[in-house]
């Protein structure tokens, strides 16, 4: 039996410009989402110590959250282009698992070490636990990007 072909799948596979457009949207979203998270993480790790962590969070984190609303829908549309192949691809499963871990890591950071941020807002090093979460955040997001980019060659 042939695998089901959704109308969106057929549209994406037959249009020459739709898939590149959605891939570009996905990348634009990633730039704002991952870029702002990593800038915040670098501050917590000890760069630009005079900048207030809370002021930086107020500036960067809404950008990151807004970009999620570009990255996830565009990712779902990209998935619809080749659903059967991608859902059977181990790298795609690993990518989704890493995104889930990143979300858990961010939640643990905000409900954990970030609750004491008033004590290390500026000019004081962040506690080791905050540095561990933000260091892990950078590694996880870079790994998600590696999986996403490599998917195109598998
Ligand atoms: C949340 C953070 C995410 C990051 C950092 C990310 C990263 C990437 C990157 C770097 C690419 C390569 C783009 C290119 O080759 O031009 C990509 C492609 C892709 N992403 Fe994402 N992605 C994310 C979320 C998602 C989600 C939630 C889904 C689906 C549910 C998804 C599905 C896809 C698909 C299907 C592709 C195309 C793979 C291919 O070329 O065959 N992504 N992603």
C-alpha cells in the first residue's frame, strides 16, 4: 500500500519556491530564538559582567519566545514535505529529543537558580548551578542545529 500523501505534502513537493521559503522562515526564526538564548547564556557564564542579567532577560527572552512561534510552525510544515522519511529518520527523533531536553533545561534554570538572580544581577559571578544550566543550554542548541542541518544530507 502506498503511504498517504497529504495535500500539503503534494503542494510542497511540487512547488519550486514554497519549500525554500519555509526553510528560510525556519532559519530566520532560529537566528532570533537561538541567538538571543545564547547571548543570555554567555552573560550568565560571565561575559559582559557589568550588564544587568535581569535587564538582559527582559530584552532577550521575549524575542526568543516570539521566535518559537516561527520556528515550530515552520518546522511542522517542513516535516509535512517528507513525513514518512523524516519520521523514520533516527536523526529527526534525536533532534526532537534534544529540543525537549533544551526546553526542560530552560524550565529548570528559570524555576531554580534564576529565582535568586537579585543576588547576582550584575558585577557578581552567577552561581555554579546557573552556569551549568546555561552552558548545557548552549551545547544543546548547537546540537539541535547540527541535527537539523545534517538531516538535509541523510
Ligand atoms: C526548536 C528549535 C529548532 C532548531 C534550532 C532547528 C534547526 C534546524 C536547522 C538548522 C535546519 C536546517 C535548515 C536547512 O538545511 O536549511 C532545520 C531543518 C528542519 N527542521 Fe528544524 N529546528 C528546530 C525545530 C524544529 C521542529 C519543532 C520541527 C518539526 C516538528 C523541525 C523540523 C525540521 C525539518 C523537517 C527540517 C528539514 C530537514 C530536511 O532538510 O530534510 N525543526 N531545523
